[in-house]
């Protein structure tokens, strides 16, 4: 049986790159996204290209009952989760005082609660098995406030705090926890921005970093990884 990596929000950007990197290493993958068409295409590509199984489930990870449903689907596979990547989330620009009403609640749901509830549902089995690795996709915004960051930065600060707590709770059980803090990465979030390609990191570079952290022996853990574009933050 192949090892299994679970990646929330895995059809695009960094999540997609992480799926492809682990599939290249022979992992089966389980993922979710809001759009069924994107999931169908991902399954076709991953299974044909890497000869592994791709399990997909349509879910909006900002909604608790859909998080529960996705976790239930993963458990129904009867395949231990070796790696969990809490990647689901999104960005709404704006400042705290004038951003769209509901921005904070929306991004806390998608960027924090999705990781919180997914972990509560899937990590206990890792704890019982005394092995596994949890990656939380944080951001430069987890440590640095910036103009127009608003509630996105608040949510990502919270996600980094969650990662630190989870690390302390799981270290004695052999489960590793790593917070990934990428800077500007070329994904669909930056579509329409008039900046040269070289100002952005590649999603594949973030994926390689995640895989490298996972590949360390079980005696070591990288607790936080901060990755920035070579030319600095945008």
C-alpha cells in the first residue's frame, strides 16, 4: 500500500504543486476543492502521470459540516494518513477599517477553522500510530503586517499560533508539525497584477521545501520555514 498525503484545497497553486511532488514520490493523494470540474481534471492528470491513486471530494472547507464530510471520506479510504497539508484558504484584500463586511469571519473560517477542524478529525489517528506529519500553510503575513492585508494577516497570524500549539501537543507522540510561511508565490491569486514573473517564487519551490522537510528522519522536525522571493517581499 502506498503512503497517503491529504492536501486541502489541492487543485491549484501551492496545493497542486505539493500534490504533484508527493505523487512523484509514489504517494497516493486525497484532496478537496469547491469545483468538481477541477477535481476531475486533477484526478485524471495525477493518476495518468504518476500511476498513483487520487481520491477527490468536493467540499468548501470554510463550512464545518463539509470539513467533517471530507474527513469522513478520507477515513473511509481505510488508509493511514502519513502527511496532512492544511492548505485551504484564500485572500480578500483590504484594511481592517474599510474592508468588506464579513471579511474577518470569512477568512477565519477558511484559513484557520479549516485547519483546526481537519486536524481534530484526522490527526488523532496519527497520534495513536505515533507517526505522521502535519503542514500548515501559513504566510509571510503570519509574521508581518502590511498595507491592504487586513483580516488576511489576522487569520494567518492565528494559523501560525495554531501550528505552535499543535507542535507542543504532538511532539511526544512522534507526530511532526511544520508551519510553512511563503512570500509572494505565482498563483492565481496574483492574476492581473502587473509585475514581472521573476518577482514571484514558483509554487514548485514551496512544494520541494515541504517535501524536503518531510524527508528528514523522524528524529528531527523543521518547526517553521520562511521562504521569500530572492528580490524580497512585494
